[in-house]
C-alpha cells in the first residue's frame, strides 16, 4: 500500500509540473489517503504483533 501512495505522489508531482491542476490535486489526495491508511495499518500490526504460542 505504501507503494501505491508513492506512485500517486509521483503522478501528482509530474502532473503539477505539466500544469494539470485537477489531476495533480486528485493524485495528491489519493496518495495522502493511502499513506495515512498505511500508517494506521502499520501501527495496528506493530501493536498486536505475533505472540508466541505457549
């Protein structure tokens, strides 16, 4: 999921350089949402983790 966030960020940067404001804004928004979702899932998986069976 972090990969998709980075891809959308690159698309947003390229679109902004080329002057496509709407596409850049949308791609940037998607990248931000995916990054936040990735961070939330990472924190949840870090906190729960795999516990050894006793």
